[in-house]
C-alpha cells in the first residue's frame, strides 16, 4: 500500500496505509473559460459541454436554484446552467467536442489543436482514455466527427490525410486522402452503399464510408484557402 505522512496517530512512525490519492487543483483566482467549442447533450446531468482556449473541458448542468413558479425569474432560472466539473487534460485550445461510446457506455470526446484526443466520463469528469501522443503527427488539428456506432472518431486538420482513431486503444489508421487541409467534418448516419463485387470490396466499402466527409471537407478547405 501507499504510505502517507501523518501526525503520529498510528504509532511512532507517523505513517498509515492509503489506497486512494485525490489530485487537487487550486487557482489563486477563478479560472477564465474562453469557449472555443460547444456540445449540447443529455448525458448524466451534463446538459452542455464546453471546451476552452486554455484546453479545459467544462461540464454544465441545470442550476439547483429556481425561482418561484410563475415568478418573473422563473424562465431565466429554468434555463440557467451551472458549471459542474472542470476537466484538465489538454495543452492547447479545444477544437471539437462530441458524444461517443467507450466500452458500451456513453462518454464525451474532446480534441485539441495539438492533436491530442481525450475521452471523459460525463458523470464525474474522469478521463477514461487519452492519446499518448499527437494523432496528426504534429499537424494542427481542426475538426473531428464521431462514427455512428460511437467507438471511433475521424480526425482532420492541416494535413492531407483523414485519420480514423479507435477510442478504446487510441490506435489509428488513414481512412482517406484529401486534396487540401480539413476545416470541417461530418459523417452521414446512413449506411454506406453496397460495394460492387470485387476482390477489393472491403477497401471500397471503407472508402465509401468516409466519402461524404472527404468531399465536403475538401470543398470547404479549398474555399477557405482561396
């Protein structure tokens, strides 16, 4: 077991066994939260998730303070949001937030500009999974989209490749090649069309899955560059 120093309450050694360490973050003043990404959700009391320019992810819930029914502040109180948890795990601005699935449970994924991807428990803010290194090889990340099943995420940025990442393991592979940088991504909820019979049907099916995202991304990025 871990040992912690005490006041000698347990014998002359002044040590006692511990099985839990709780990290504590303290600020000399309330932290500034300049929002750079937003997600509306109904996951475990978190009605809104926001990402900040400083890399923090904030889980928001409805305020417990309510005005008397029918009073002048009733509507405002019903719409009020209160920060519940601040999640710390990014070193750059959060550029994307999305709902995902991890080991059969709904969670929140966040991507920062340096290419790190994290998965958070929406109930208490625990980090469930995190990429050990930037996923775009040093390129600036700008956009992402969760696959309909929720276990994988498609990433794009200032690079010509779109990467598919498995959230449970953070393993990645190239899903598609684009002609320009990516500034926005979207995945269709409709199943991909059946591939024509051939020996490369699996590859064609994978390409069809991200074809909508690739074409939309390329067009948007080209417009932005001109």
